[in-house]
C-alpha cells in the first residue's frame, strides 16, 4: 500500500471515530447528552498511527543515527604520558589510567589525553608527540604531529612552532608567573586591571610591557569575566601566537581562564590541520571542564 493510500485509509478511520465520539444521542441504554465511550484519546492514537505509518522508515532511522552520533557519552580515551624538563631537571612521563571524558564517541575514537607530570593535560589527536616544561612560574605542555626537540624549547633563538600544535600553559599568579598573567589580564580581562597595576608598581618590568586592550584582530567571546574564548586570524599576531606559536596561514583558536584567588592563568591555543579542525571545540570544552574542578591542578 502506498503512502497516499495509507493516509486516505487512516483519515477515514479518524473521521469515523470523530463522528462516533461527537454523537449526542445513541441506541438503547445510551443517555441523552452523553458522548460515546469512544474518547478523544482514542482518536489521537489513530491520528498518531496514521502519521507514523506515513513517515518513511529510512527517515526515522537516519534521524536516530544522526542524533546518536552527536550525543555526548562518558567514554575513556587513551592516556599518553609526556616527558618534561625544567627547574629541577628532566622528569619521566607519568603513567596513568585512561582518561574519562564526556565527548562524542566519534571524537573519542580520534583523540587521546596528553599530560606531563606537572600542570594540566589536554585532548589532542592520537599519534601526536608531546613534551612539557615547568618551573616556579608554572608549566606548559606542547603537543604536535611532528617530533618536539626539547633543546628548542629552552633556546633563546628559537622562534616557536610553525605548523599544527596545541599549547596549554598554567601560569601561577603569586610567583614569577605573575608577569605573564598580568600581560594577558591587560589584554582580555578588564575586570582585573588592578592586578596588572600592582605588578607594574613593583617596578621590575616597565608599564609598556603590559599594553591594555585586546589585540586588534582577535575575536573574543566571553563566557564570564574569568573565561574568554578567542580566535587569532591566519597570518596575524594575537593572543594565540603568544608566546610560542608563529603566525601562518591557519587561525589559532583557544581559551584563557583565570582561576583562584591568586589569579592563576590557564591558556590553551589550538592550531589543527584542516582535516582535524572539527575537533577544536571538543578540545577547548574539555579544558574548560577541567579548569572548573575544585582541585584544578590534576595530579
């Protein structure tokens, strides 16, 4: 039976039920002014069945599949330990259980969780390389599809990453990290200008090192006065290129988050190859969830 024939058939049934339900007088034993026992709910059921049978099953299947692929689940992704080096020397990569995250199954199949011994971890494409640095000012983790030479990270002549990379930095606001924190606050956190002025008042760095106001071409999206997502356009210097990402033909997307009473700063910068850019929002959202945890420096 075709869809049009089914529709005609059920429309006839619905009309018959409606006629019976609205009848005011009936046969023997039926009281005047009382409707037939055929209720409006029965009419609604018939209408629903008519509609359901007229919808192609392939359409319903496609809708269910699409919804399922976009739904977040609590899933495990591989944990990748990263070596690091810093103030007290080299540190081996930590070994942990797989990371539990709330992302789509499709994204989980392409991502792993990278982390060095100190600071935050980050989701990044599977099979990439990683290395971390640490010191009294905080810690930084780099994840790249190309091998990372630790010597470059401590060189005074190296200019930074030129290709795809993920950088997550945790700067501590009550140590030497306060200078980096103050520079970012001056750019994107106007509610905390007093912190910048207090750092300038120390006289260790000139006021010119802390320009107020955002980079002219950056696109900023504030989630709160302590959380700002940003996009630095291709071939332009901005928050995304600070400090170790060189500008190139791809944009840099990320988030900056102020945390705690000491004004610690968590900054994530993401530049993925074109075929992986759909993972950027998932990576950023996981960092935002990690930062929201009470014990935000995960051990």
